[in-house]
C-alpha cells in the first residue's frame, strides 16, 4: 500500500489537546490502516512573526489506497474541523497539518506541491519522520529520510554550516539578494554563494561545476547543504509563477512534463543528488527572508517530550 507522511504542528491554544485531537481524527479518517505516530517534539518558531510561543510537532505515517489529492483534501478537512485559520504566513496557529510525502509522487501546482518543498531543510520534520519512516525516499533529493535526517544532524554539529548555494535567473535579482543579505542583521555563521544562472540548464551546470571544483579546500564549502534556484517572472501580474518556473521544476526533478502528473519524474537528474529548493524571486525581501529561514530551519533545535498520544 502507498505510504504518506503527514506533519502536525501547533502553538496556539491548548496545544497538546489539539495535537491529540488531530491524531484521533487522522485515525478516524484512515480506518483501514493503523497510522504510525512519532513522538511529540517541542521546537522554537522559525521564520514567522516575532513573539510566538514554542511549537509542538509530530509526524504520522499512513498506509492507504487513496490518491494524493484525496489525502490532501482529508487533512484539509481535519484542519478545518479543528479551527485552523490562515491570516499570515508562518504565524501562530491552532493546528497545521501538511502532506509532506506521498510515495514517489512529484506534484507541482499552485495549490499543492509534493514532496513538500521545505521538507529537506526542516529538522522538526525530518527528525520525527526518521522515527517512523527512515526507509522512505524523497524523490526530489533522491535521499532517504534516514540520510536527510543524518545530514541535518551533521549540520548541527558544525557551526559553519549550513552552506547554501543560490542561483538566480536575473542579474537584478542576483544583486538584490546579495545586497539584502549583506544588510541583514540576523545572525548566521553559514556561507552563502550567489550566482547568476539565467536558465535551468545553466543552474544544473553550475551545480555540476561546483561539485567537481578542485580549487575549494574547505570541505564544508565543497558540498552545498542546500541548493536553491531563485526564479522571478518577467510579468508577475499576468504570468503565474508555477507556470513560468515549470522548466526549472522539471530540471530539478520537482515535476513531470505535465504539471498535473503524479508519478516519479523522468527528468534530467542533477549531477549531485541532495536537498534543493525552487524559490519565488519576485518579492525580493521575502526571497531573502526565505533563504535565512531555510538556514535557521536546518539548525532548528528540537526536543522530544514525554507527552503521550
């Protein structure tokens, strides 16, 4: 039977009770199987508005015969039943339920992207997922959950990491991100390289060149911990970003030639497998915020609790 990985998170109201209610509703929604639950973890908020409380996070593995869209609609209904409201991105929330992985499905649409685009960079996703699904493979990075979780553990043990390699599709975007990162007051110890790569083919080539470079002596710099393609559309008012960025999504292995297809991508494989992310670049300040949040999420401390389901 296909496996889906589902994340649970909350930091508003009676958080533990809401998490337990979400677990109960998931069991009821998938009556033909016994979902596997990770432990409940406590983590600080990452990337959202200031002044938030800590989150409780957990992962659920479900075996079923449903389509990716059926699973997504099911967890949306559970969110609604538990009072989820969306007002501001990455805000405090009563409950947040995301479909992280659905077997080898790769889906790239404005409403749903599978695997979850940020799963490879979030310790509060990967560490709980490791407990219940170390064998599942992320079809984008081509790494198992086990390997992705170990990768973040290595980053936590090295204060000079993560190392981020960013390719931007316009010179203006490249220089704008460099400028805002220089001006940012947010503390970070990682290295960030930014290059102008106007096409997905050139982005792939830059990844290959960087990975084979013989001039880099710092081992941490030789392999980027996260490779980001930052893409802006020439006319965001009339061109939907997911449509414009589709060639990039196909090159990075995020989708098939037809956007609504839900199978393993038969695309050009990156020379070096590993975590990668396709980032919208039209809102420059938000793109920089996402880059810094990615770095923070990879080093996010996560603490197991004794809470029972």
